[in-house]
């Protein structure tokens, strides 16, 4: 758990999805998605090597997904994982899921939270508003990497002569490991 208060307003739009057959690979754009489904599986998440891992359906658990906006707010510490829904096999119950998408308000500026940044840490993203993100997203396809237009070039590797100047070194956050946590 990150011990900071997120100083942004969140739109609360619960979305009930019924019996949809499948969803193509994508990341959720918002800050956080909280999902509850029936006993029909189909949800899968992508590992960095491209393999797909099924998320076991459990009507007594919540599946919490990091969205693109939270990836930016944490300067890449939390990653918005790519996921998809594959259609249930013939004769299986349709998959039902109820998803709460917590997204920023349209005028909200999205940028890494200063409270989370280490001294000298470079922002991996330029500031943008949720409205700007949505405008860019509408021009892209669902599976595209939709943070691309907002990414800043990564900090340059220190040269060998800089390497001993610890206080000036820029430390990029280590990529967060993938977790599928159950919330009861
Ligand atoms: O229905 C599901 O289980 C997931 C759907 C989804 O990923 C989405 O609507 O963003
Ligand atoms: Fe999704």
C-alpha cells in the first residue's frame, strides 16, 4: 500500500458489463478498476514476455487493476497490466462482471506525484489532462500503448566518469513486479 494521499479528484462511474463475449487486449486508462465477476473465467493478463495467464474467476473476490493514470501518478512504479477477456467455451454460462472504473476528472492534470519521487528522479511523463489522454486514446486502437504520446525520453545512462558521483546520479524506479492479489 502506498502511504500517500492522492491529491486528485476521482470520477466514480460504475459500469456493469453483462454477458459480453470477449474483450481485446488493452490496459485500462483510468486510475484503478475494481472488478467482480461470476464463476465464468475468461479474464487473462499478459506477462512481460507476452504469455497470457488466466485469472481464476472467484465471485467472492475483487480483482483490482492498475490503470494507465496510476502508472503515471507513480512514475512507473505501478504498471497498468495488459489484459483481455476470451469468450467462454460453448455451453458455458456467459461471463458477467461488474467493474468500477475510478478515473480522473476531465480537467485534472496527471503527472507523477511529487510525494513519491526520489530526489533527482526524472519524470517519465509530461503533464497532461485526462481530457488530453482521452483525445489521444480516441485516435488510437484499443490495444495500442496509449501512454506513448506522453512519455519523456528516459534519462541517459551515466558515463563511467559520472558513475562515482552518487549524489548526482538519477535513479529510475525499478519496474514493479506483477501481482495478482486477492481482495476478500
Ligand atoms: O469483463 C471483464 O472481466 C474485464 C473487462 C475489461 O477488461 C474492461 O472492460 O476493461
Ligand atoms: Fe479492462
